[in-house]
C-alpha cells in the first residue's frame, strides 16, 4: 500500500493541540479581510465615480488598466525561482487598489483642507499636501500590505525578492486606482472645454502617468519592500532592534523619493524632467539590477544546497544544475509535455521544480539558524512530494541538463564542504541512520541518525555502481511500502561539524543505509556525470 505524503506546505498546529479560539480560525480571518477589502472597494468606487463622472470613470478605467498586466508580469517573472502563492499577490493588489487608495484619498483631502484653513493659503496648502502629507500617507498605507504579509504569511516571506514582489504589486494596485481618478478627471476637463479635437489634457496625463512613469509608485514602495526583505533574511540571532530598523529605513526612503517626485514642480518649468532624468531613471535602473542580481543569487543557492540530497540519494546528479537554471527548468517542462504524457507530465515537473526549490531554501535558512522548529516535518513533506514525481521529473531534468550545458562541470559539493566517508552502520534497511561511525564531516559522531530509520526491502533508488558508490552487495534496499520510506525516529539528520552541527537546530530522523555498509568512500570530485 502506497504511503500518501502530507502536503509540502504542511505546518503543525501551534500550541498544545487545543482548538484555536474562533477569531484565530482561518476562515474567520479570511472572511474579515475579504469583507474589509470589498467595502473599501465599493467606497473607493463611489468616490472616484463621483469625482470623474460615469464617462470619465469608464475612460479612466480603460486607460489605467493598460500598464497593469505588464507590471504584474514583471514582478511574476522576478518571482519565478520560488513563486509565492497567488493569494498573496491578489491580497497585495486588492489592498493597494482598495484599502490603501481609500486611506490616501480621505487622509490627503482632510489634511489639505485643514492646512488651507489654518494658513489661509490654498495654493501653499496644495503644495504642502502633495510634497509632505501625500508621501507619508500613501507610502504608509501601501507598506501596511507588506507588513501584513511579513507578519501573517511569514513562511512565504523569506528575502528581498518577496519584499520587492509584494510591495511592487501593492503599488501597482494603488497606481491603478489613482490613474483612474487622474485620467477620468482629465477627460472631464476636456469635455468641459469647447475644443472638439484631440483631448489634450487626457493625452498629456496619459503620457506622463502611463507612458513615462508607470513604475513610479512601484519604485517608491519597493524601497519599503527591500527593508522588510532584508529584515526577513537576517539570521535569527541578530538583534531585534536591527530587524525593526530596516523596514523603517526602507519606508523613510520611499517617503523621501515620493516627496522628491511630487515636489518636482517647485523646481521650475523643467523641474519634472530634471528629477525624472537625474533621480527616477537611475533609481529604477539600480533597483532593477538589484532585483535581477537577487534572483540570480537565489538560483545559485539552489545549485549549492541541493547536492546534499544528491549524495543522500534523493536527487539525481544532474538535478542541482538543472534546477538552478531557469532555461533548463523550462526545457524540462517542455520535454515532459512532449514525451511523458502531455500537460499532466509538464505540471508534475513544474511541481517537482517548485518543491525542490523550496527544499533548497529551507535547508539554506536552516544553516543560517532560521529553519524553524518544524524543519524536519517540512523537509520530510517536500522530500515525499519529490519522490512521488521522480519517475517523470528526473529524466526530464537530466535531458534538460544535457541540452542546456552538455559539458557542464560536475555537481559541486555542498557549501559547507565535501563529506568524509560514511561510517559502517549498525542498523538495517533503507534507513538505519547512515551508520554510527564518522559522519558528514571529518570528526567523529553519529552520521544522519543512529537508530532505526526508513526500513524497507526491495530494489531502491541508488545502484551499487555509478557516480555515488553503493553498498558492497547490490542496490540499496528500498521502501517497504510504496514509493517512499516511512518515518521512523532517529537522532540526527545533520553533519556533526561545520555550519550544521549534529546537535544544532535541525534534529531529525535517520535515513540510513543497510547494516554494515554505508558509503565506503566519498565520491570522486573529478567525476563528471555530464560527460559520461
């Protein structure tokens, strides 16, 4: 009977097992959030329509929606290495378009009217409101969405890319609603004028807001997202003050850039173009480079972390490289669709790629002290999900590795060093703990568990000969039930030395080799599986 694995995103229930209070239930929180966003959307719709009129609203909506697909596609492209769930992006866009826009319209109008009443200078109040009040209110309202995802969807928020994507999508939603208001108002101004030709005000507003600066609001809010992303990437042992100051610093930078943009008109007739050329374009280029560099670093993390699972037999030797290349991933999906069963096979390979990437990042965070108490449960669930899909995904990824880089160097050792020979164990089955002798490292100690591990019988996944030496007698024993070994407790899944000490933050069950075998020696680093 096959063992059905838990979902890879499974997390244990917090607390002592008691049922949570009614206000802690997921459906209650989701219902409250959806209700809040829906009410905000209805109110903002009524406010914008009242200011623009029905015709202006329709024209503004039609023009404002044009840059949205391109911006969303850009942020999704950036998030392709480890895609976040769609519900986070839907929430971010909805918050920006509804809640943040409503807060900004109400707060900005109230503040501007109060300043005009207090100073008796409507022109100065408008300038002060645009350059001081609006940046503070709008960036705070947009950054709230990033804060909510950071606090309540912490597992999906692990670094700079996540902060950039959530912040950028939130700002895209905000700019969408704001553009409807500005473009609809401009269309109304053209309708009032006697000119029946080209709607000059609408055309000028469209050129400035949609053609020249569709990235303005995303650019500002991304600075807040980077602050949250840096805080999320910090190791757990860093001081809380530093983790709190990074988001605040990002928010202040966003407010400053927004204030400079809104205040460009005070610099003279060509102030807008001067600020645009001197600050906005270079800042946009710098942040684009940072985002792409961060994405490449994520791919490098995949290539560095997954070899540990190659040596343990969970992945094939070509997979770390293939999974660390977006081109190879795409080639593997296409190959699976053409040769292994159409769209379902391609979808299985895409899921395999996503789970393997999550596994690499989970291991990377654990080595930095941010694995979490449920590291073993999450790692186990991801490994099971990979094992279920290996028959389709492994040959597709091996084909992709050969197509993309037929002369690619051998899979590197993990970032924490090459393993020493495994000890000769005292257990049995595909999981007695990888022996009780020298472990994953050069010092003595238990290697990958010392108790009964994933026991089983029958042919297993690793042959006796090939890139990774097997036991002295034939292939490794495989799982006793179904395609994946079942869980049995064991004392350690961690190397006894280096960044991941055996008694460190990642206790685990053993995976183990058969009694008396283990790895007789470490694989030869000069072996190149891509040239065989």
